[in-house]
C-alpha cells in the first residue's frame, strides 16, 4: 500500500466519523427542538383557555402514531430546503451585484465609435464636467477596442480553430489612465489580489512600467500590457514576454472600410478581477498608448489631433442609492448642453448595463422559490392525508369525548392541534437546519465533495471562490409563518370533519 | 322513596331514522321518570330501541320531538355548550364495549371528564389532587396494579371497571349503563355489577340500567319494559 492510498483511507474513515458525529448532533438537535416544542405547547395552552384534553390528547395521538412523522419530516424538508436554497440564491444575487459593481463602477457613459467627420469626444472636458458634480466621487475615461492576440511561437490559429478556446484569441483592449482608475474602479485591487494562474505586476503603483524581466536596451516594444489572469495562463505567458496585438482600424481606402494594424507589446503581468469574464478576455493598456496604436502614431509621438481617445467614462458616486436617478438625468443634460456628447451617447447605471443577467438570477430565485413551495404544499397535503386517516380511525374516540362532555368544537381543536404540532416541530426544525446549512454551505459542500470524491459545486464555473449565501431573517420568518398557516389550513379540513361526525354512530358498536 | 325528586324525566320522546327517504320510526313517544337514588332497569328485546332511547336521554342524539329534563331543565332546548356541560357534570355513561381511549392509561382514562371539563390552566393546577382521586377510585375497584396500563393490556372486566370509574369520576347524579355486563362472562359481570350497585348506594345515584338479565332486573327497584319503541312502566306508580 503506498502513501496516497493510506491517506485516502484515513480521509474516508474520518469522513465517516464526521458523518456519524453530524448525524448524532442532528439527533440531539431534534430532541432539543421537540423539547422546546413541548415547552412552547405547555406555555401556549396555559394562555389559551382551551380544555386540557386538547393539549393532552393531541400530543398523545402524535406520539403514538409514527405516521405523523411523515408530515413533520415533510414540513421540515420543505422549510429547510426553501430557506437554504433561497439564502444561496440571495447570496448569488448579492455577490454577483457586488462583483459586477466592483468592475463596472456606478455609472457608465457610453460614447459610441465616431463616424467621421464628427470630431472626437473630448475626454478631458467630459471628465471635468463630470467631476464638477458634487455627487460624483471619481471618474475615469476608458478607451475600449476589440483586438486579436497572438504571440511569437504561440498557437493563436490553433486557438481560433477550437471553439472552446477561441475566446482567448479575441479579446478586449481596455485603455485606461492608471491614477484615475485607482479611484473609480477596482483596478488596483485586481492588481494586488494574488493571481490564481498568472504573475502579478512588479509594482502595482506603476503597473505599466516595463517589467524587470524586460531588456529595455532593445528599444522595442515600448508599451506594456496587463492581461487577465486566465488569459495570461491560456497563452502560457511569463512576465516580460512579447505579444502581438492586431486591431481593426478605419480605412476609407479598403474595400470594407477598415484595415488591420498590429503592434508588439511587452507583458507587464496579470490581474485578477472579481469577475471571471474579465479575467478571460480583457487586456489593460495605457489609454494614450491605445489611442496612438489606433491612430498609427509611434509610442513616443504626440497623439494626432482628431484621434479617437475615449469610448466610455466610468463614474463613481458618493452615494449611489440616493443620488442615482437625479445624477443620471442632470449629468446627461449638462454634458449635452455643453455639446460634449450627442444623442447617440448613453448614461447608464451599472444595473441597467447588466440588467439582463441580474434579472435572470432574480428570475431563477423566484422560480426555485415557487418549486420549493410546492414541496411544502405536498408536505401540507401529507398532513391533510394523515389527519384525515386519523379522524376516520378515531371516530370512536370522538364519540367517547362527546359522551363525556365534549362539544364539536373541542373535537375540532384536538385534531387541529395535531396539525399545529406537526407545523411547530417541522417548521422550527426546518428553519434551524436551513439556517445552519445556509451559513455553513461552503464547508459542507467541500466536505461532501471530498467524502464522495465528486465536485458538487465547480468553483471555476462561477465567479466565486466560496458558495455565497445570505440569510434574510425576514424571509426565514415569512417561510416559517407560511408553512405554519398552510399546515393549519390543511389540518383544518379533517378537523372540521371530526367536528361534524355523529358521535352516536361511532359509539353503537365495537 | 316516592318522596325523592325526579332527576331525569323524558316525555313523549319520538325518534325516527330516515333511510332511503323513508322514515323508520324507532321511538313512538316514550315517557320515563327516574327519581333521585332510584335503580331502574330497562328491559326489552333486541332492536326495541333501548340504546336509541338511552342516547336521547344521554344528550347524544337529538329526538324528533319530546323533551328530556335533567334536574328540571329542558336539555334539548339548550345550546350545544350547555348540553355538553350537562353531559360532563350530571351524566355518567357506561357502554357495553367499555369505550376507553387506547392511547391513554387507566388513570388518564378516568381523568378524561376533568380533562374535558377544565381548561389547561385549571387542570395543571389541580393535577395532583385529580390524579390522587382517580388513583383512589381505581384502587377501590381493585385495579391497584393496573394504574399505568393501557386498555389493550387489560381484561374485559378490568376495562369495564376503568370505564365505571371514569363515569363516576365527576360524581354525576345520574348514571346511564347500556348492558354494562353484556360483553363479560357471568362471574366477571357479577363483580362489575357488585361495584356498580355498591357505588350507586353509596352515592345515592339514580341508575338507569339496560339489561337482558332478569335476575339482574330483580335487584332493581323498578323495571320498565320496552317493545317496538314503546315503554311500559316508565313512569312512577
Ligand atoms: N343509524 C341508524 N339508522 C337506521 N336505523 C337504525 C340506526 N341505528 C339503529 N337503528 C335501528 O333502530 C332500532 C333500534 O336499535 P337499538 O340499538 O336502539 O336497539 P336495542 O334495543 O338497543 O337493541 P339491543 O338490545 O340489541 O342493543 C334497530 O332496529 C336498529 O336497526
Ligand atoms: Mg342496545
């Protein structure tokens, strides 16, 4: 037996031990819940002026009929699953929002590509106007352009022919101003975050400085790029490597109106953002360098007048929640009045920008909620079925109670109380378990994945390193209350039937 | 004896069952009087309507017409709650088939009238005293070793003694027994009856006893006979 085998044996047996401990813990926990439910019952029934037989007999019936457990377990599963899944979905939603927000800033001014002979947008003036608004905390100009990435001795064509990986060849060049970017987006954070696959830049305060591995005596290339973590890895790059970027530019002479331009850049390092998408297909470059590249000017030359140098302005507000709508309207009008933008431009909040994705997650959450509510409904129906059975079975008891002085209302209460215990134990146990599972879901998933040797949650597929979950007390309360009312409603039907039974018929014979 | 007041009076009680739209008359105007401390046997062939009449007297089955007075109050013109209180406090019922609740122990079955009559708070407060009384009653009925037994763990005679203790627990003035020994062998039946008569005498109960046993009827002060829904000798002479 070699070492790794021994190791797996050890982890397997410790996983079993963990499982036994977890189950034991759960059993203890259930006992505690039943005890709490019993205490609640005693207190509650002291408060309600119901005949003592309601509490006494309903509890007795519950304990002596193990079939009642099915109802309790059903409610428990329904409530637990609802709380757990909804918490995870809420977590997904919030996590997605925050991570999108980090990379998207609060608002984005979209300046669509200029068609000659319109003069280019003046980034400097636009930024001045935007920053003059007291509600704006920071703003930065972006120049975004599509590009094709190749490297000497690389396999770009191979990548192109592979639909799975062709996205690594077609990427988005983002021209940025380092200092502005630090204040308005999470650019800086994405530089200092430890890379998963790539190599950080040597100096995050001057990210576009030539990397130490680069021999500047050669003179070429003169500008640096920073690639997304996964893109960096897909091309098997090292810091100091050269890459060739090919971009389409306007060319009236060409048949199709554009031609390709290429330029060599040096790789300064990689960044890791909180969004998978960006790490896959974004390359940062200095905005001025991208503008020169597009205009066909050398790296050290002046930028020719009339060259395109901005395509978006990212805006960060001091208080997004309160100022969003007013700022959006007023800023747009101000820019338009000063003729800095035209009607083809758009000022969108990040939510509008990413609306469809957020909407999809929200939709999914609602759908899951509905589906799991059906589980709860089935559980309620089980309670209904079991109670109906019990009422038929206990006809004689109802007759006895009546003969000893019970009113029909009392018979109703006895059976309704059984539904009440089902709901109390099931919903309480489900709520506690659901909340615990929701809070510990990441650890539980890791443990299960390890124990079962399969990956349940593939972290590479999602943007997140951990399974997010947010427990909303209000939602938990609503679910518990809903389960309670639903169960009581379903229990009320057989209970009502119990009240309508003819006591004499049940008493006539054995 | 005839000076004793009437505690239970039925007058002109009629009852018919409706089967397939046709009324099937069972009771054709029955009259009955039961004085305080009196033992009255009700006899008659099977199907005469004895149980039906008892259910009307026991406020379990509403008559089509006629009145049932308990301590002078017309029970069937009361509300549901008032009648339930009368059943709980003034009437004791013993059935042929014991009718104990299977989930409860002997003591708990005896406690049932109190469980129904008292609210939770009151019951919890008086639990000790009530438990004591129920136990004492069962011990007197020779069930000292059977207090915590469930009905299925008891013999027929023992079950009927528990049922008798339950009927007597609230000390009701009226006890209605529908063939209480009908399901027991002679010897066991005798023992239960001894208890029944002993308690009746001790508590000055008014006992209405349905039986097929002539020797038993002889031990009662008065015997009413029922046949095809009519009663003879139901009223006091
Ligand atoms: N729910 C019912 N519907 C129709 N007929 C009924 C119903 N209950 C009882 N009966 C009929 O009423 C008649 C009287 O029944 P009851 O049980 O009162 O007789 P009983 O005198 O007690 O007889 P036994 O001595 O056998 O107990 C019977 O013929 C019975 O078939
Ligand atoms: Mg009968």
